[in-house]
C-alpha cells in the first residue's frame, strides 16, 4: 500500500511544556489513524500541522504525490478537514453552508446530491432553516454532511473530534461511514475519545509522558 | 474559479443582508456626525463650503473604520476562515471578493449618501461629481488597506482599538488626497492630479492588499 504521509521527529512545545517529541508517523493509504491522548496533549495541534495550518510543530513531514502536489501539505481539493469550529455559518441555511464548502473545493456537485447528503445526516426538512435555530448536534451534522457527498477527488478525511454532540445513532452511523470510506481506499486521520473497532484502525497515543 | 467567485460574492452579500443592522451602524454614524457640524460649529455658508470636503472625508474614513472589524470576525469565529485558507483556490481570490463586498455595502452607500449631506455643508453643486468620484475610489482603498489590519487583529478578542491604531497611518494618504481633490475643485484649482494620485493609491492597494491580507490571516489563524 502507498505511504500517504511520512513524518519524523515531530516536536511540539507550548508554554514551556513539551507536548510531544521524537514523534514519528507513517500513514498508509486506506487506514484509519486514530490519535488518542488526554485533553491538552496536542492532538489538534498535530492534525493542524499535518494539513499545514500550524507552525508550532517542528519536524519533517512529507505527503505522497497522490494527495499533494507540493509534498508539504495536502491539496485543498483532495481532503476534508472537519475542525473544532465546524465552519458552519449560523446566518446561513444548511444547504447554503454545504454549497459553499463544495464551492471552496471547486467541486461540481448537483443540487440534488446536496439535498441527498443533508438527508443522509438526518437534516431532511431542515435544509432551509437558518443554522442558528438548529441544535448543537444538528449544527455538527451540517458540517458532517460534506462527508456524504462521495466526491471522487477526496482521498483523505482529517476529522477533529467528529463525534462531538452527536446522538448514539448518529455516532454509529458516522463510524460506519468512516469505515466504508477506508474500505474504498480513503484514508482517515481523526482524534476522538470514543473507541473505534475496525480492522483498519490504528491507534496512536500521544502525550502520555508528563 | 469563476464559480467560486460567484459563490463567494453571493454568500457575502446574503450574509451582509442578513446582518444589515451591523452595516447600518457606520452609515448612521456618517449621517449623524456630518449633520452635527453645521449645528455645532457655524452656519456661515462660506466657512462651511471651505471645510465641507474635509468634514465629509474625515467622517467617511471614520465610518468605514467602524465596519472593518467585522470583515473577518464572524468567519474566524465559526471556522470558515480556516477552510478558506485551506481551499484549493488561491485564498487571495476569496479575500478580494470579501473586500469587494465590504466596499459594496459600506463605501458605495456612503458615496450615495454624500450628495444629501453635501447640501447641508453648502458644497457647490459643480463639485459634487468629483466628491463622489473621490469617495468611490477612496472608500475602495480604505476597504483594501483596512482588510490587512482586520486580518492582523482578527485573532485578538478585542482588536478594535489596535486595528485603528495600526491602520490609521496608512489611511492618512487616502484622506489627504481625497480632501485635496474636493478642496481643489471648490477653490477652482486643478483637481485631476489629486484624483489621479488617489486612483494610483487605490490601484497599488488593489495589487498588494489581497496578498498582505492572506499573509496576515495565516498569522492569525495558524497558531
């Protein structure tokens, strides 16, 4: 299998505390990398370093050419990044939010597929409701809807705490979606305190040493 | 790329419409402050004519400063800004669209209101087209240059004051050339030179601001 990303000697220091050092990371295509660690261990920082949004982590990192032209960070249209702040604009409807996320990826998605993706995350009937009147869990679902679009050019999902605020049923649905994405050759890098049970899940513990 | 520009413009303008209360604030400020001048200082028409250009320009500058802080704040807080920087399209395009929309909803309304207020300040009628042209050009460069400051301070919780202090020195040339243009035509002097300078300043800002703004946004967003 192709090595999607190779990182060596990652080192992160924050407020005079060393979060992690000598961290090496190999990400193979088709696997689910589950980054685990206590609160404040640097999970989000590590994810942001991987996609080129953070400069506080030192070390070498290179991406495979199938996801990155430059090799330094994955190309914008090849991955979805679901962050803590889920990029759901509260003054917009779920449909407008999803359409804008797609437009920023310069992808061509028909209107019915947008509606279908929103129906998949259980927002059927809420497509035109302003996002500020949705519940916290529903707002997360607006952000998750992009994962259900099945864009062929998307090879990588980077998910930061994707299960936050979701109900039990939605959690298991998302687990299934993540697993089937990996089975189709996609790669997932995620942080979560929730355990995932699948053959292709590899756990990576950081920040255990104090 | 064209689709992205369309989408961004559409998004920014609908958002501006839905948050219209925020945008009315600078406009009301502009109208109120300008209309206080004749009441507070003098009703002597000659004196008012003399200072009309300066008053209109100073108020327009302060009014657009008021609205700058909002340019990226909401997008920063909900995480959209990160996604814009990660986008496969050059983020400069998105930023330029945002600046353009900011100008459309602040600079253009200010310009459209200015004829009404210029009557109150006894600005001669023949100076009106030049005043509007200078405001139209000038407010665009205020939005362009202001976006750099807004991008630098978006990560701070209360960046309003810092933004003003940071960006004010760079905005002063716009004010000088804008006021000079209007004063020149009021006094019957040659004004096209001043307007040309303003145009050159705006063109320079147009070329540089998107890049500087993106660089500043990266500083604010990437920790």
